[in-house]
């Protein structure tokens, strides 16, 4: 392995528990565990799978113009998002090509944007480059924030064992702030598998505690749960046709070509809008099917 690859705080846990580590987006990540990716895929579909996804980046936007600024950068109309709502969106170049696909959370004190691992520096620089004239503070909070995903039809039931929050009443694509085993956590009812589940954001220093506590909750509740590697994560996202940057989407592919027109709201003046409107009037030369 290259010495330049980054490692999550759970790296040694993965190695100690049979994780096969591979390079991915500048990180050394577990592609699978001893059970293998097929079983990891199926356990997520039938019960619950736990994913270390701390390679993903998080950026916070604050300030009087944070909403107006972000609405200029992304294809979704975030002015229509309620507090604690979450939504998928894209950032585009003027050409209509995709800078990145992101998930946006409207929190009381900030806009919280989750970006792809390999794109963190590029996305941050893209935001900074377009911030002139806006009263906005852009902060990369990835180092201090840890991100896990718990996915599957029994994921909510399992996590409920560890939090006083009423997760059953939490709609899809919303978030709430609550303690999970005593740790202040942002819980998003979001994911990348096509299953129900949550993505968790919490202080990075609590990574080992929460990871092991969620796995221990399986035997305590009788709910099957196991760690899931990148191979199964890829097959899980492929079944519902969720795109991966650098594969189905990228700088030379527009949202319309990628069948992501549903994530674009043309009532806003987002970067790349003109190119996409022009493309809408013409026959697409290529389209993801």
C-alpha cells in the first residue's frame, strides 16, 4: 500500500477483524471481510449492515448569505427545504458537467454538505472560488466529524436500542440531533443502498465506541448486523441505480445524460443551468440507461 493513502480511525479494527484493505479515492478502505461481499450484500438486504464511510467529506456553510450562496451552487432549490430536511443535489460546471453529487442537510445553525471522498478538496476550492460577494463562511469539518452508515430493513429497529429519539416517526430524507449511546449525533434517514437506514455524524474521537456499540447491539436485540465493505456497498448502490462519481457521473457527463434531471430545479439560477436548458432543447447524444 502507498504511504500516501489516508486511513480512517477504524483502520486497525478492520485489519484485526479480517478486512481486506484496498486503495479507494485516496483512502485505504476495507473492500470486504471474511464473510465475503455476496453475504455482506445479502445481510444488508435482509437485516442490517454497518459501513465505515468516514472517507466521505463534510463541509459546513454559515453566514447571512449561506442559503443564497448554496442555492447558486447546487441544482436543487434548497430554499424549499424545511429545517432538518435532507436532499440529494449536484454541483455543475458552466458546461453542465458535474463537479460532484452531494447530500445537503438544512440544520438550524448551518447548511451541512456531504461530498465524495476524492472530491473534497476540489469541492471546497470550488465553493471558495465562487464565494465573492456572499457573506458566507465555508469550513471543511471532515477531520472532526466521523461518518457511519447503518443500512437495511432492521437498521432503524437496531439503532432504536441505543437512542431515546423516536426513529420510527422520522420520515425518509430528514435528520434529527440526538444522543446515540450517550454521544451527540446527527442522524440522517438517508443512505446509499436503496434500503431504509441512517447515516450518522458525530465527534471523530468517538468512532471506535459507536462502531463497536452498534455491532454489540445486534446480539443484544437478536438483530443480525455485520460490517460491510466497499464491494458490497458498490453492488448495493448499483441495484437502485445510484451513481458513483468517476463512473456513471463526472465532469464530462451532465445530469440530463445521467438520468438525474429530477435533481435539477430550473426555477433557480444555478451554475450550469444555461447549458442544461440548451441540452434539453436538443436531442441527447448519450444517456445512461
